[in-house]
C-alpha cells in the first residue's frame, strides 16, 4: 500500500512542479467534538480509531496518503473527518493544484478523540484566517452548535471559525430548538437570536374546593388550586386523587405562550350513615364485623360500598342488615334489639364449691350466676375430687332464667389426727397443717409425726367412702439425765436448754429424763464466784457435775452514773493483753485470781478510760472516774483535760481520774486551741455542752450565715471574739489569739485570714495572707506576708518576719530578723545573734542558704 502511495505521490510531484504548496496552520484536540466517541470506528486490530478533522478554505478535495483511513466523512466543502488508527505517527495530505505535505503528529493519538488540523495554501489570497464568532440568545444560557460542533459554555458564547457558511443549532430547555444557517466572513461575526418559548401556563381549580392532588404525567404537581406558569407545550395526562372525591383522568394539550384554565367538578366518593337502635340504646355497632362505636351513631363521609351492619351489647343483639352506600347519600338505619340471652343460676347441694364446666369450658365455682348466656342447648358438669356429680343438659331460651341444682354424692372419708404441740404431720410424705375433719377420697394412708428431740411416730391405714378414722401420733421424747452436786451444798442451780427448756433447784439436783440438747448450767451462791458450764446431752446420757465454787474475795468496783450504764462496758486485760472473764455482783466486778490488770471503760469499740490496778485478797480497788458528756458541731481532733493531752476527745463520753475543770480542744480547720469560754461550754453535772451559737457572735460590720461566718470589713476591739471559717478585713484587738497557750476570752481562731491583724499576740490561722503586728507575732500553719512581733512561729513561712525569735518548722522562703532564728529548710536570709537551720550549717549574725533554688 505504501509503495502505491509513493508512486502516486511521485506522479503528483512531477505534475505539480509549478503548483503551490500546503501548510498546517494549527493542530489541537477538540474535547467538544464527540464524533469519535458517539459512533466509534475500529481499526484492523479491533481498537477504536482516533478522528482527524481537517478544515481548509481551498478549492479541491482533501486526500490522505501513508496512512490507512478506515472511514471518511465530508461535512460541507471545507471540513472532512478521517478515522485512522491511534498508532499512526504522521500523514501525507494532498489537495489538487497544491503540493502534498507530510505532517508528523506532535502528540500520541488517543482513541475516540477528535483532533482539528487546519490547512492553508502558500499562494496569494489563499491564506486561511480564523474569524471570531459571538452568539447571543434571548434568553441567555442556551447551548450553541455551529457545523454540528458544540461551542464551549452557554450563550452568550464566542469561538473562532474559518470563513464559510455553516449550519447553526441553538437549544435551551423549555424553548423551541432553533435551526438556521450562519455566514462567517469579514473581520468578526456577532449574531443575536430570540428563542421561541416551548411552554404555556396551566391553572387548575376544583369546585367545591376539596384540595385534590394533581398529577401531571404521573408526577405530583400540587393540590388544587394549583398553577404552573411554565408547562411544556404538547400533550399531557392529568390525573386527580382525593380520599373523598373522584375525578376522571384527562388528556390536555398546552399551546406555546398560552394559558389554559381548567375547572374540576369532582364527584363525591362518600356517603353518610346514621345508625340507631330502638327502643334500646348504647349497643355496639359492628360494620363488616369491625366495632365502630355505640348507638346512636353518626358516621359522616363514610366510604362508598356494600356493608353488613349489626349491633349488640351484654343483653341484646340485632339482625344483620346489608346496605349499599352510594355517592352523596345519607342513610338512616334503624336496628331492632332482640334478646338472644338468658340467665343461668347453678348451685350445688350440699354446698361444696364445685367447678362448673359448660361445654368443656370451666366457667367458675358454685354458687354461680351467668347473666348473659347465649340461647341454646348446654351440657353442664360439676366437678370436685370429693364428690360424684351427674351431668345435666338444659335448653336456654331468650329472656329466661334456668336454675341448675347439682346433687353432690359423697366420695370421701374423714380423718382426725392428735399429736404433740409443735409436731409436724406428714400424710403420704406431704406435710399437712389441718388435723381435724380432713376429707380424703378412698386411699391407703401413711401418717408420720415429727418433733425435735423426739422419735417420730408412724401410723398406716385405709380410708373408704363414709369412714371416720381417728389417729394418735405422739412422738417419743429422746432424754438424758444431769446430776449436779455443788459445793457449797446450798448453792442455787439453774439449767437453760437450747429449746427454751428451763430447770431450777437448790443443792444436790437430779434432772431426770430431760430432752437432749445443749444446756447452760449456772450455779450461784452469795460470797462465791458464779460457776458456769455448757453441757451437751445426748439420748441415754447420765451427766454428773460436781463443781467447787470459789470464794468471792478478788475484785474491784467502778462507780458509773446510772444514766451511762447502758452505754459503757467495763473490761479487764491481763499482762498479755488478753481479756479476762469478769463476774458482776451488784457494783463489784470479780476475777478468778489475783494479779496486775489493765482496767478499761469502753463505749462501743472506743476506749474512753484506762487505769492500771492490782487485785489481791486484801486489796479491792474502788474506781470513781469523773464522767462528762459533750455535744459539738465539729469533730474534735485533739483534747486537753486538765491540761493533759488525751486522744479520747472525739468520743461522746469523757472520763478522767480528776474532776474535769478545764477543757481545751482543737477543731479541724481552725488554728490553735479554742478554750471552753470561746466555745461557750456549759457544765450540768456530768454534761458538757458546746453551743452552736458561737458562730453568730459578731460585734462589728460583717456577713454571717447560720452555720458558717465570713467576715468582710473592720472588727471592733471588744471582749468577745468568735471562731469562724474565713476572715477578710482588718482585726484590731489587744489579743487576737491563735497561739497554743491562749487563755483569753477575746481570742480569734480562724481557718483563712486575709487582711491586717494588729494586736498583742496576733492571729492564729491555718492560712494567713497579709500583715500581722503584735507582741507575739503569728502562730499559723502557712504564712504569706509580713509579721512584726516578739515571736513568729509557723509550719511554712513565705515573707518577712521581724521579732525577738522566729521559728519556722519546715520551709522558709524570705527573710528572718531577730535574736534567734530557726528554719527547717532555709531558702532565704537569716539575720540575728544566732541562726539555726536543719538543712545546712548554722551561722551567727547572718545566714544565707538556698536562696536561688
């Protein structure tokens, strides 16, 4: 093929020595031209071809050489489509009167893509020029095709074309497609087109207004009244829907740019029902067996059709009436109630509470009244395990009462059982509680009676109809004997059993044939220690006990107020801290042997008093503690009784060897120790009460709540100062309190202090933030500020302290100035005659350590 092409090309070259040449003006892909993909052409390998669109403005036809063309399409005089293989790399182009040109593709061709190749000749006046073309439409937004080529975008749209006359096509939804010719010449072309609407107006109303759903070509467009201002011209199908109305479908034709009004006159698809029952009312109406309400009943807008209607209640029914409800019709239906029921009264003689079975259904027990029973024949049975009853058949008529009397024939015997109180009786291995007049059907009897600490009793027998059998079932006790021979002989002996047995005697005692079990033996005699023992007695046992009572010579006495006896427990521990058994006789507590003991008075698990005592035959200690009971709104963490620290202050009762004259204690959340006067303690015999009213003791300007006091402002110099949780302001007083040894009535104890304190002692607080000026400075856990006074003591100090002595237990960050300064861990400066620090060396005059930490 290529040899033939070469020969033809050679002939053209020879013949066209004086002919003009061809040139390629441009080559590019056109993504808007879909010719190659809409109707693809395949090459010899079965692959889809690429498409070369050659455009020119020259006389003559275009031919391709050096390439196999699988399809050629001519679109006018100046545009030709060539379908070639995507693998081709060049083509040779020939036009009459022009020298052929060989063109190599600058890119690899892709299948189904369209490539535009524009030619022009080198002769005078033959040059091909692109002309700008602009298309404007009214309305805008249309798609424009020139020479079947879609212009990019929508109108107004512009592109370049070579001169010539081309077909033009303009498309826009809802407008008529415009097909015409366009002449492209001159320097530029600008054309305007007015598109003809392809729609009309549709308005639909329905009379009367029934809000009908309207479907246009099976698409819901709304409910009447409905209006479509842009309805596509042409034929359409209208359909209408409504629950109560109907309207036939219709075919309409919409003319362009014209309005079409449509008025519907829908046909009612319902009727009205009025249902009454005379003379009786309030019967339930059933329409096609569905309950719809009670008479009289009005049903408006009821669906058309055929219906079966009846009514009934507990005592009446009606015939079923068949009706046909037509469009727009109102039907009144009068139903006549008919009694279909009678009354059944069923009793039994003698009255034995029979089960009543009617047509194999259990309906209750005699006596039984069935007021609403459907007429007809019934087989009625009475059933009871102790009686035989014959079935009866009756015919019940409407509005009648039939009485059925069952004569019950006895089918049992009677059993009576006597046994010991508390015994459990079993009949044929089943426990029974009724022992008298027990009715039983004929059977074999196996009776057994059981009682604790007894051998069970058994009886067997047979009971027949009409028998009355009496049985005695007495379990035989299992016993033993306990002999008690005490010393002294006239001692009192008591024996208490685990099943509430109780025996009592004096001297030598013999407790014969007593029930087996566990017994608590107790022997008492004045001037002797009591003897106690536990005895386990089994059947046939003969226990002999010969106890020797000890003289009551070893013991002590404790004087406890009568009001506290039920709250407190007296306990004694030996040297190994083992609890010793005590015997209480009147106010005396007796032990078995002499020795040194630890006496404790307990309240629950808490020990409130403890004392070491020595007990001998010649030494009988008499203990008389001083008891105090107190109530407080806060839990006490530390307590001082008569200036002696005790850890028992958190309990309800306090006890001490000495009379309790002074009490001081510490409350968590408050600095220092608050005296009894500060908390207004009141003595009443052994009663010590702490009143809650101290929270509200304010003299000055401040804000006080019932349970917590928060002070803002100035505290005046008075003789009574409160305990409170938070202080914010200025406190001026000779003694402001807070140190360990406070005894004044004008002390201040606080948790948080924020402000200025001026006084002889300063302020005691858990957290102090401010300035304190006083003779003894500040006693606080955490101090942040300036303290000026004779003494400043704190757990942690951050600030400046000036005084005769400064003591910081833990961390100190700041400056101390005084005669003697101490810090647990110094991060600052100490200035004084002697400076002491735990985390480093001590220096006189000045000590600087850890300041840059």
